[in-house]
C-alpha cells in the first residue's frame, strides 16, 4: 500500500479555509469537522504555516518579584496608613464602586487586542485559545488595567461585594 495515497494532502483551498475560519474565531473542532481532519492536524498546520494569532506566553508580561527591601517598605507604609486610619472612619455608600456589565469587560479586552470567543454552551470563554471562566477573564482584565494604571472593573455576581 502506498502511504501517499492514504494521506489526505492539504490543498490551497483547505489552507485558505483554515486561515479564514481560524481568524474569524471558529472553534478548532468545527474547522476539523468541516475539513475532515483531526484537531491535532489542524494545530500542526497552524504551527507549520505560522497562522497562530497568539502565543502561549506572549500576551501579558510577567510581573517581577519584589525585593526584600521593597516588601519591607510596603509593610512599613501599610502600618503607617493603618495607624492614621484608626482615628478616621470612612463610611462608604453601598454603591461606591463603579459596577460594569461583564460584556463591557469582554469588549474592553477585545479593544486591547485579546481574542475572546464565547463557547456554544455559555459555560466558558476561549481567551487566545485557552478556556477561561468569567472570574478568570475579569482577573486578567484587572491585571492589565492595573498595568495601564486604569481603574479596575467590578462586575456584579463575580466581584465580591
């Protein structure tokens, strides 16, 4: 038996469909079913033709760890602030936070260039190809907003009140 006859070769048409479907955010399982391929085969072609729109580690830069001196300064500052705040009692209104809808968080992350796709079952989202729940997405967004020195998001049902 000739091995080349058994292999299902990739045509230009298949590769073009893969490019379009992948960049539009279709799930890999759906693309694989349409092309009569396995998800593994799809991943190999994406890697071979460098079609990935993300890398596993390339999205958010890792935060450097503070030194012992920085930690001590932070502790000292916290102690000073706590001593000052003992005398002052600030009463907050229950709505002091700026609450937003989760969809606002998702749309902001998309404007930041992060690919977010809602799964068909509404249980999870795919962020740059990895499954994440709403709490994980909110955490990622707030880390990014802290890096950009923007106010963080508060989402009812996810953020502890």
